[in-house]
C-alpha cells in the first residue's frame, strides 16, 4: 500500500541524493515542494496546484514577489494602484495577474533591480487598435493605465521567465489600457 | 535509504490534515493526485499534471464541471454545440477550452446557477477587429458563436473566489461573445 500523507512542516527534512528526492508540504504557505535534483537542500521546486487557496491571492498593496510565489494568480484590488516587483530571474518562474478593481492610479509590474531591462512583451486589446510592445529585452515595467479609465476589470498579464529575461503577454479591454515601458 | 515508491490509490483520502501531516492520494475515479495541504479538515487540492490523459478531455455533450476538474483543458467536439456549466466559485479554479469541431449551434460556457452574473471577460480576434467584452462582473456566459467560431478558438477562465475572469481568442470577428 502506498503512502497516505506527506510531512507538513516549515522546512524540508533531509537533503536530496542520487536516490532520494525530499518532498513536503510547506506549513507556511501550504504548497507542495520537492528537491528534484542535486544533492543539496536549496533547490526546491513547487508542485503546481490546479486550484485551491494557495494558488490565488488578492493583492491590495505593493508586493515584492519571491520564487516561492511562482504559479500563482494575483488579483489586483486597490483603485489607487500599486507596484508589484518580480523576483530575481530564474528559469520557469511564471505569474498571472488580473485587474479586479479598475485603477485610478496605475498598477505596475516591475522587474527587480534598478529596475533591470529584462522584459519583452506584447499587448493585445479587445478593441481599439494597435497596442504597445517591446520586441527586445529592454523594458522594465508593465503598466495597467489609470488615465481616462483605460485599465479595466478583467485586464490581465502573463509573465514567464527563461532564467535570463521575462516574457509578457498582456490583454486589455480598451486601446491604451496597458503599456510596456523601459 | 531510498524514498517512498508509491502513493495510496483509492476513491477517497485516508485520514485528515494536521499541523504535521498532509494526506495525499491518487483518486481512482479520475486518476488525479489530490492532497489536503492546509488546516485540519478534508479540503482537497488537485496537483496539476504537466500532461497526460488526466489533464485533458474531449467533450461531446453538455457537462457540469466540478472543482475536481480544475486545471483541465476541454476540447469541444460536437457540431451541434452544447453547454458547459462552471462549478460554484472558489479561489484558484481554472479551465481552458478549445474548439475541436466548429459549431453549427453555439458552444456555451456558463457560470453556476448559484453565481450567475459573476463574470467579466474580453475577446481578442486574430482578424484585428473590435470584439466583445464585459468590464464589470455582470456577465454569465461565453458563447462560441455558431457558424462563425472555428477550430482553434479558445477561452480560459480563472476564479478569484467570488467572480470569474474570462479571456477568449477567436479567429474571426464575432466568433465569440461575452454576455449577461
């Protein structure tokens, strides 16, 4: 008979080896984590949930994301807007954002650092015409635009990292609802 | 010492969560890995597969989805169309749909009866035309429009626990609508 439960605690127990890959549920954020490669204890991978409270989060203030947030969907929920800062570059990191409350001040999603020019991306609008894009990794920021009510409920962005740069796909209701700037 | 070699497989989990234990099993009804990662109860979360039969399904008739279907991709495959009903709202639920057979009667993806006008959404067309949208949580369905929607049209749905966020991608102008 197979196992019936995973260890649940704040940190991984043990370290990986050629024959062992530690797995546990992190009691701090309730996500399943494993060390799938190497022989240390630092390279944890989160096993993605298909749903549940741990995979979605409503943001009402500025937030600096970490690698432990990867795979999450964030709902942006303060009319006055705020900045979300991406974590340090690492292959496979991915995040999704939806506008839950239309902004009167911009929501921004910003690369870490100065910020670093490591972002390329394209914006697609449901109506209204040609949209902003960056076809080189020279951008730093996605802006859900407050001016003239451009940013709308349901506007969204998907971000993926290749370990060196970020790739963004942004979807908006109205022309000019978002920009990618550097 | 080598690690564990298998998960318990049955129709329901064994035991319940505690501060030091998170029950995990393979549900023998749908072959998905489920666990209770939080609390002390029995609220299950599905672990998302990167591929395999458990993560995709071809639909040829109306279907009422449940939370246990979260993370799946559904392929809509009856020219005569049908309705897919989303489950009751819950944080983090996600679904994706692709048109496998172009409809002569609409495919409809509709919110649960208990949460009808809870959807905002936007449609994007390959043709570059202005498309439908709902910028408040007042819609209840996305339609893949008969005789306009084509193979490859798609939509995804995400829930924040209260409302649904829908995104639709279509080839032709008017191929999809968001309505309330």
